[in-house]
C-alpha cells in the first residue's frame, strides 16, 4: 500500500439536515455520507474540503490519519460545557491547540511521526495487503465517548492533551503540570484508544497517574442520590422535559456535570510536578515495566521447561 488517507467526521449533538448533507456532498462525490457520519478514504488524490470549517459548521468529532505518520483528532464542545479558559490550561503546545468559534470550543490534537514504521501503522489499523482495515472506522466512535465525558466534567482527556505536548517535547523542564484529574490510572477504553492513536507514551501516563488522587471520575448511584436531592426542582423538571420531548443530547452531560463535587475552576490545586520531574518519573516507570516484563518471560520460560520435562 503506497498511500492511504482516512477522513472521518461525526455529528453527535445534532444530526445534519438534508440541506447540510447536500452542501457537504458538493465537496466530495466519494464520501459515504449520512446525517451523522462522513467517511472518506484516499489511496490517490486528496479531500478538497477544509476540515476545520466542516468542524466549525457541522460536526462534533473529526479523525484523520495517513500512512506516512500524521494523525489528527478535532473535538468540539458547546462553550458553556467546556469554557475556553479551562481548555487553554491544558493545550499549551503545538500538538494541542484550542480555539473558540462562535458558541463552540474546538480542540485539535496532532501526532506527527514522519519516521514511523509502516508495519506499526498496519498493525494498529489491521490493514491487509489491499488497504482494507477492520478498525479504521472504529477509532472515532470510541474517542467520541471521551468527548461526552468532558462535557460531564471529566478532565482526563484534557490532561492527556497536556501529556501529548510533553511527549512531543514542546514544554520546558520547569513548566508545571495542570491539576491532575482523578482516575488517570484507570482510563476507560475511549481514552486508552485516544492515547494509543496519538502515540502518547503509556509509561508517561503511568508516571503521571502515580499520585493516586482520592475520588472517582465516574458518578455512581450511591454518590448521585444525595446530590440529586439537593438540585432545584426547576432544574430537574427542565432536564426531564428535555429528555422526554427534545431528546437533547446535552441534557445528561449537563446534569452529570452539575452533580460533580466541584467545577474544574473550583478544584484546589494539589502540589504539582514539573515537566522535568515527570520525565524522570517516566524513566522509572519504564524501568519498572521492563523489569516486570523480564520477570514474566522468566516465569513463562520456567513453566515451559517444567512442562517439557
């Protein structure tokens, strides 16, 4: 496979109208289009549309990758769910850019590895010799789930965006990490997929999550019940109306965000580490992982030897 490019968009909060789909169809005759999805692959030529403009006008999530090493994710939120000043604390390098367009905040995450091995690309996306993949369309729906978690107040995706900048050597040694969100040591599949897609070093994530903050990122029925009882009746009534009649996709994330103990702005700052400290901790995490892997190989070898004898 000499060249492969993959473009994918999702409209999560609102499906596109037939008029909007017709507008996008004018940009490409090849894309598979529905009111909620856009998928296009190129093994020659290129997409003539502007991905940033499509995200500003139509879509909530975008993913792009090419087999020469470039990968990109764009996510969009209503500005009242993710204020620009909050996102800007985490997006401080070239690999993680955030901006506001009208009523939305858009975050662009990029991994560019021109020296990446083609075999690694094929293994990651399960490509065969004919350029067909069993996974290329699965990445974006998974990553889109993490977008909904941010809307509900979970800041782990934003912290991964900061780690992406660190991983790509865009930060200074004396730069200080943003507030560490709880639950970084137990990432859901959506964030694990995002980290893998963007090539964020898993040892770096392990090192960053080592302080083991108290508290859980997920709301449980046990934690929700006493908090729900304190919500104003008008808020609960408005949420029920949205769910029953408007099918508003923002209703549940907005409610979950309101049930969290504190907005990210109100979380007190824990003692935070510098980039240099995190890099040193990553080296320790890598050494520990390699030691564990060597021990496991020794145990496997010993079991095989005992079985054969």
